C-alpha cells in the first residue's frame, strides 16, 4: 500500500506480462447504499480524459461484487 485517503487505498503493483509498474486503487464501498460512488465515477472520467506525463494513465477498470474486504489482496478460503 502506498497511500490511503477518504475514498480508497492505492497499491503499487507490477504487471506480470509487461513488468510495468502500475497503481491499483480499491474504492471504499462500506458507506455506499445506492450503488457505485459518484466520486469514483468522476475520478475515472477525469483519468480517461487527461493525458499528461505527470498524471497516471487509466489502463483498466474492474468491478467485483464480493463479500471479502479486499479483492486485490490474496486471501485464504476455508
């Protein structure tokens, strides 16, 4: 984990295929009762639109409905 804020946690990771360093953001959903947080939608739309060397490029978005707390981290089941 490299950072944590009001809306989520950011993790540093490496793409297994390209070996490129990437950032993964896990959005907090605990307080959301009406679906996906509008703040996250705004952030994704901005990242899609902005292209600059000092701004992280948005490569992919994923959604997972899960009973687990952290879909990005390994976990044992059982």
